[in-house]
């Protein structure tokens, strides 16, 4: 993710937190910021999966691959975000989450 895109995202975030809820009626997803430390990703996975069913992350299941912390954290965080109403605060994870408008399973992050 480029620094310019991240800066744009942070600027939009500071201008209006309501902007993150829905963008022109588009669906949104929650993903982990690529710069997030591994320990934070693990905390996010553990928290999200204590609140929602994360069975799809088990080995052999549909969302196991790619098998890395960023991917697994993004999926767990998104499961939590989707099940809790897609409010921007449900994707915060102490500043380690980003709301995107492009389906992360099909493309690069489309930052809000």
C-alpha cells in the first residue's frame, strides 16, 4: 500500500468518521493494516475469534490460504466487523484495522 493512499485514508478518517460506514452504497470490509506488528495481529485474531466463529481459518478450510498472520487477522477482523454491524469502530482494533470498499479476497485493498 502506498504512503499516499494511506495518508489520504487517514485524512478522510480525521475529516469524518461517518464516511467509513458506507461509501456510495458500496459494501465494505475490514482488513488489517499491512504495517501491523505480528503480536498485534495475534491479539486481533484471538479477540475476534473469541467473539465470532472463525472455523473458516482452520487448516483445510476455505480461508486458510494464504497461511500468514496478516491474511488470518484480516479475515478474523472482517468476520467481527461484519457480524457487529459494519460500524467503523468495529474495525478499529486499536488502530490496526482499515475499512476497504474492494473485496479483499478478489483485489487489492480499496481504501475508504
